[in-house]
């Protein structure tokens, strides 16, 4: 199996477009992220097919947030699909409920700390406590680990500080916002290269557009894999 440190974000609208990307990438990529954008286009069915029929690993990026009983019930249902990673928001009660729902399965619960689309002004509007965003992200990660999260989603800029936390040993750090040198940034701002993310302690990097929008997705994925291996 290929190097599963690279997770490709299947940010396409439906199963047909998703299978097209997977066919192009072939054995080069073994781990895919499926998120809310494909939910109404058969995302869960594609996740199931890729896992069961194509032997791929699957990260379901649903960023769940609700009262504990509802999160637990939702995760219990998702756990039956035998997928690999699921995201929830990093509030300790949500993480605890998700872990209850995932008990008796191999599904890893990853906590989203603070969405990278939010700046300090947004946090004020959301009544977050004062402070530097990076510090808050590290504190949220620490609390999520203590609540039992198997890992966190963190930008390449925070992965080093999170890796240095005592509570992060044996925990996963999964990092989006990764761009090979010279690639288009799109709407990503807090970015770094694949090799720096891995060096900073991330276990997996999540890359979407630089691969799926490339004229040669297989070569783009191959180049990233070569970079993180070196
Ligand atoms: O195309 P690109 O490489 O920017 O895609 C990154 C993927 O990671 C997208 O699916 C995006 O939703 C996701 N993501 C992110 N930043 C976060 C959490 C998730 O870019 N903080």
C-alpha cells in the first residue's frame, strides 16, 4: 500500500466525479477525505465503496457539533461503516460523546480546534475568550486530548506547538493548508509545505486542489509523496 501520510481531499460534488479522481490516482493514493460538500452527492456511499471494495482508508470530515446524546447517536451510526477518521468540533463534551459513540470500533475521533477561516474579530463575535488564536488553538487541542480525542486537525503553523504538548504523545495531528512550493494558494492563508508539516510533527497532510485540479493528478500526488519521503 502507498504512503498513507498523504490524504487527498475529494472535494468534488458527487460519486461519479469522486470515482474519476480515485481512478486517475490509482495505487498512488491510499487515503481519502470525504466531506460535507459531497454529502448530498452520495458521499457516505462512496466512502463505503472505497473502503470495502477498493481497500482505501477514509477520513469522513463532518465536523459534528450538537448535544452529547445526538453526537453519540450520530457517531454510533457512522462507526458501523468501519471508516478510519471522523471529525467533530473540539469541545470536550462533544469529543467525549463522540468517543462513546465510536466505542467498539476502530474509528478515530479527530477534534477541530478553531476553524482556520476565523480571525480574532470572528472569535469576538462568537464570544470566544480573549487571546492570540494560536494560543487558543493549542489550548483547545490540549483539552480535546484530555477529553479522549484520538487526534486534532491543525494548521502546519500550530502542529509543532501541539506536538510539544505532553498530552499529544500517541495522538494524531492531521494537517490541511498544505501547498507544495510554488502551488496556487486558493483561499488558504495559514499554509506550509508538505515536508515542513511532517517535520513539525503532523502524522498526515490533507491536500485537495493542488492534486485534484492538476492536469496530471497522479504526478502531483507522486511529487508530494517524494517530498515527504525525502
Ligand atoms: O484544496 P485544499 O488543499 O485547500 O483542501 C484542503 C481540505 O482541507 C479541504 O477539504 C478543506 O475543507 C479542509 N480543511 C481546511 N482547513 C481546516 C479544516 C479542513 O482546509 N482547518
